[in-house]
């Protein structure tokens, strides 16, 4: 018996054949997430340099309503917690608990999105839309881009709920659901940056 047959770990990585699909999918999705972070970094940079460019319109302190944003943030953080519970339910193969946790994630995410849409509608109704100044353009672009991601995440979430309901915890469905959960947690990280830079710094600048 060869040494390689006796000890599979002795085989060089380059000679072990293709990587498992779980690793390939996870690696590819991490690349996507990193590219998304680069996109948001550009929006953050544009916002940072546009803060003084109000063109006589409202500045950060004039548009920030911290109690409302705090509620919005709490909803998104709780949705991430519920999403984590769904991951645990998937790991132990409890479909009922999984569906319940994912439904809670969806409801909390929808609540977050409703507050954000209300905030945008209020600003536009006052004549403070994205065309009003460079500051408002960058504000709508940054916060709105995150909102679009949340909307897409909700569509993805409901799709995974339907697939688990009809097909169970198949390997491919677990991979897709795991990618969704990474995506949802990444949105939470981005929102913490938005909450800090746009709302907290804006309110107390």
C-alpha cells in the first residue's frame, strides 16, 4: 500500500481533485460580498465629501430623527438574530422552527423597510429630494442602495422558505440558504456603518 493510500492527508492539495461544492459556492459568494462592500465604500466616501454641499438646503442635523432611526436599527438587528435562529434550525433539521424564524426575519425586515420608505417620502414631500443638493443626493444614494439590498434580501428569503417547504433541507437548498444568511448579516454590518456615519455623526456634527 502506498503512503498516499495510507494517509490521504499526505496527498498534495493540488492532486486531491476538485474542491467540494460547498467550498466553491462559499468562496464565490464571499467574493460577491466583498465586491458589494467595495460598492458601499464608494457611496460612503461620496457621502462624506458631500456633507457640506447642502446648497442652502437642509443638512444632516435637519433631517435626522434619531428615535425613528433607533427603531429602524432595532428591527434590523432583531431580524438578524431571527435569521441566526433559522440557521440553527436548519442545522438541526427542524423545518417548523426554520419557517417560523425566517418569517420573523421577513416581518422585521419589512418593518425596517417601511420606516425607510416613510422617511424618504417625508423628505421628498418637503421638497428635499435627491435633486435638492449634493448632500441629499449622496444621502438618498447610500441609504437607498442599502434599502434596495434589503428588498432583494426579502425576495430571496421568501424564495428559500418556499423551497425548504417543498423540497426540504436538500444539500443545494442548504447552500443557497447559507448564502442568503451571509448576505443578510452583511446588510446588518453595512447598516451599522450607515447608522454611525449618517445618523449619529449627522445629528451631533
